[in-house]
C-alpha cells in the first residue's frame, strides 16, 4: 500500500500563492470596496468645479420690460414668476398671491394688453413686454373708470381679490366681452371672490362698459 498522503492534503509548491479561503476573500473584497467608495466620496469630483460654476451662472438672466409705462431692467432667477418679480423685485404688491397655481385670478395683470395669471408666467419670457398692474391704472389722482365703478357699486368686501378682479375686468372690456351679464360672468369666471360679490362685480363692469 502506498504511504503518500492524499492529493488534497498536499502543500502547494514552494513560491506559489495559496488560494484564499472564502472568508478571507469576502473580507478583502469588502475592505477594498470601502476604500474605493471612500475615495469616490472624499476625492475631487470627476466633473470638476467649472461645469457647476457655469450652471450656477446660467441660472439667472437679465430681463428688460416696461411696467406701468416705466422701463425696468432686473436680474432674476430663471424660475422667477412675473408675480414674484413684481412683488419682490419691483415693490408692486397690488397684485396678490392667492393660490399661486393659476386658479383664483388674484394675480391677474395685463401683458401687452392681454390678461395673464402672473403666478404662472415666467419673468424671463417677457423680455421687451409691456406689463400693466393695478398700480398703473389710475392717472395721478384720477381713478380708472372701473376702479371708480367698483367703489360706486360696492363691488368688494375684504378686498384681497379686488386688484385681480379689476385687471381682469379691464381686459374683459377691452376684449369686447360685455354684451350681457351672462357674458361678463363667463369671461370673468377665472377670478374667484370668496366674499361672494359677483353680482356687484358684474354691475361694475357693466357700468364701465356701457355707462349704466
């Protein structure tokens, strides 16, 4: 009978690396992965600082527009709404921030003569435009006819929606949508009055449009 040990118990040849055990392999891999991950986390960004700086620089723009007859140039974040530009940059707080989702009409202004919800309109898209807010309707001490009609008809209560109602009413009159109370209500339906002054608002628009 042979006295040589089984093949599985033989030592590896001198100078050759022994195969690592399963436990040693897993431990080594885990440590190596942590080192690599740590290098990625703490090391410099592969993208460098320049692209980040460029992105930051391109996030704002200069906008020139005419507001209530006055040319204004401001630098704003590209995400700034017209409403925030008016209120926070130009100090024109007559336009109110209600729902901030285009559903209540409290922020209504005129852009190039057209009614818009300023909370949904990006300021950077209005370069060169002409904007009219509630502050721009009166001529000195003389109120706009619709402003006076709101007083005559007592067409407001808390007053929060009034500026948007008046601006929308001016647009409604200029568009010619005042042939009947029903038509006025239809084309003013985007402006909500939580105090329920709709009947008097319609009367104010009628008074201005037809001198009633």
